[in-house]
């Protein structure tokens, strides 16, 4: 015992660098898989928009969201329980069979609901087949999530990233082929089935966790309790992501859901590309400040203001630029039949621009030791968003009003977020506003330059690709000049505060 401890201490310095390199590579693999998944999702979106109508997309959105809710409940907690299980004991096979039983139970519930819908709603053949295909993925999904837990537990993130990227790319190929062959929304469901099938085969091949059948009541109760505790947060995430679509179909109709889904996916893809680098840089800068001598409360307050300003510099021009070229972007990417989604895209981009500071909630609250606030904040944010959407749907059921409700919800939740960030870090409002003001003014100048350029060319959408490229180039040039003049001083101060070179 003592010999092994001594050996491990002697080898710590030698192993530190290889472990660090390995961890960095694993992070790159996971980030790469996430990027592939995003690109495949965007590719599916673009092909579907060119082949399907907004009503078709809306119908599939509601069908897939309903099955996704069943999957989220069936899968909640099993993977996390396996990851958290003690490493000095063999993994309990009971967990895998409980997960499969959960998948079977929700599949049966879905089939019962489908049978009822046949009697009362008389769905079309394509909707019926789509539902069957999607429900067939629930049980394999629970098996895959357990294999993923085994891979994460063993720090085999490369294998995890590999099967995720490969399955998503294969699904894109199947979906594209089905759409071009005229399968309609069934092609989207077939692509999803292909994703699950490839993930099932590859994750099982990598993890190779196929325990013999066993059922220990104590383990089952413990795993079920663990799963139940995580279920609430999963349901909140689902409500925040898909609540608007359910309210739209309830108040308005399937076509509007399709328009909203397309607009939200475009904005969501852009948000994903911005949020991950912002979070990573925030973690990096805050960790440097914490390890620097003499950081203290004053240093934390100053650093928070600087990172907020840097986030505004990075994100505001993107979302404001997305809004100003929304018509050209929709026309180029989706087609003229989707132009009704452009006003929704403008408002959703505005909502994300307002809520950009919320990207810092996790790193800031974690660093100051108030990570327990995050679940409560998410609950408040979800409740606020759903309340605004419900009020908008009740007052006047209109797609634009639903999008306006998202802007209002973003303003309210950002105010709450800023309140807790200010209390936790003590940043000063005058200092924050002084640093953020150049970013806001620069974004406004950029929007003005792009708007003027589009106005001078007529903005008639006769050549939407040319208009889009011109708008991007003009906006980029205008903002680079402003960011170069104002952003350099900000970054220099940020590096000085954290001691970075």
C-alpha cells in the first residue's frame, strides 16, 4: 500500500503533462463531435426546407417533440448513475435492465396513445408511420445512454465522440436521400432511426457492457430515486426548448410551428457557435484570476465587468447582423416559401442578443461558490418564458406576438441574471455600462451600414445571395474598424487583470 502510494507521488510530475495533453485532446474530440452534430442538423434543416412545406415541418416538429418527451423521461438519470457509481465495484447490471424496462414502458404508453389517436384524430398514413418509427427508437435510446455512461466513466471520450459524429452523419445521408426520393416527413423519422441504429452498434462495440440478467431490488430503488431527482431538471430544459412550439400549435396551427422551428433552429445554431467559446474563455479567465495573487473581491468585480463587455463585443454584432439580413438569409437558405419566418428570426435574434449575458451564469456562479443557484435560476427562467408565451397566446394568438413574448422573457430573465451576478461579484454598473457602450454603439453602426447598403441596392430579393454577401462584408468591415479601435484596450485590460500574456 505504502509502496504504491510513494510510486504514485513520484510519478505525479511525469504523468501531469501527458494527462493534460490527453484531456485536451478528449475535449477537442467532444467539441468536434458537437460541431459535426450541429452541421448535420443544419444540413437536414436546409434540405427539409427545400423539399417540405412549413406545414409538413410543423407536423413533424410536434410529432418528434412528443416522442422526444417520452425519451427524455425514459432516459433520465441512468447514464449519470453509472458514471457516479463507485469505481472499486463492478457496474450493476440491474441499472441497464431498469433503463430498458423504462424504455419499454414509455413505448407501450406511446403505442396506446397512437391507438387512441387513430380513433379520435384519424392521422394520415405518413404521420402514423413517422410516429411508429420514432417510438421504435425509445428502447434502443435507453440502451445507448447506458453504454455512453460506461464510456464516460472510463474516460473514453474519443469513442463517445466518434460514434456520435458517425451516427449523425449517417442520419443526414439517409434523411437527405429519403427527402429527395419523396418520402416526406417519413424521411426525417427514417434518418432518426438510422442515427439510433448506428449509435447502438458503435456504442455497444466500444463499451462492450453486456451484463447477465440480474435484478437487485435495492439497486433498482437507488437508481430509480437518482433518476427521479434528475427528471425535474430534464423536464425544465425540455419545456424551455419546446414549450413555445406546443403553445403555438395549441393557439395557432402546424404551419406556424414549422416557421417558428426553422427560425429558432437558425438562431440556435448561431448561439451554439458563440456560447461555447464564451463559456470556455470565461472559465479560463476566472480561473486565472482566482489563482493570481491579490485577486480579491475588487479583482473579481473588475474582471466580471470586463468579461461581460467582451461577451457583448463578441455576440451583439452577430445577433444584430443576423436580424438585419434576416430576409436575405431566409431566402438563400430556406427559399421564398419561408419568408414568413423572417420577422420571427429578427425577434428571436433580438431575444438572444438581450440574453447574451446569461452565457456567463454558469462560470461566474460556479467560481464564487453559488452553483446551487443555477437550478433555481433555470426554473425561474423556464416559468417566466412559459408565462410570457401563454399570455401572448391568450391575448392575441399570432406568431409574431409569440416571438415578441420571447423578447420580453429574455429581458426579464436577463434582469434577474444581472441581479444575482451583481450581488455575487459586486461589479459596478457605471463601469459595466462604460465598457459595454462601445460594443452597443459599434453594433448599431454596423446595422446602419448594412441597412444603408441594402437600401442603396434596392433590397428587392431579386439576387438575395448577392445582397446577403454584400451585407455580411459591409457589416464585417464596419465592425472590425470599431472593434479594433475599442476592443484592443478592453482585451489588454482583461489580460492585465488576469495576468495573461
